[in-house]
C-alpha cells in the first residue's frame, strides 16, 4: 500500500475515535462545541500521529523529537481552524454536532493534511547526489 492510502486509512480510524469522543462530549456531557471538538481532536490527532509515524511515513524523518515538533505546530493550527469551523456550523447554522464535525474534518483534514504530513511533518530524507 502506498503512503497516501495508508495515511487515509489511519486518518479515517483516528477520525472515528475523534468523532466518538466529540459526540459523547456534545450529546451526553453537553459541553460547549469548542470543548467537544478539541477533546476529540486531541485524542484522535495523537493516535493519528503515532500511527502515521510508525506505518504510513516510516520512510521519512520520523525521529520523535523533530517530527513531533513539526506535527504539534501543524496540528495546533489545524485544530484552531477546525474548531472555529465546527463552532460556526453548530452554534450559528444549527448543524448537528456529528455532521458539522465531519464537514470540518473534510475541509481541514483531507488533501491538505496529506500534503502537510508528507512534506512538512515526515519529509523523506534527502539523499546525497552521487
């Protein structure tokens, strides 16, 4: 399986966990949308990073300290954008939490996520020209 396919499968599994946690926080605990979104994303994104590092991008720079720092910066920015998008969809447009969350995931964590993971978080090592 190519890195992009592996990455998408891992992302889908992490999204399922993320969505489950976020929905539980929104429906059962009735927490604010931003809290629900952040809680799910923190757990889902962390599991996503660990699996991406081990499985999808093992050929890249996966030294923990360096890749984690890049991942943390990229993910923090994505969480802020995603959280605001989901909040607008749910609290302003009255879209139920799960569809709002999934739309936010689609916008923020698909193609852009793949490119950021491959070229920023886990870049392939540079090879010396012969």
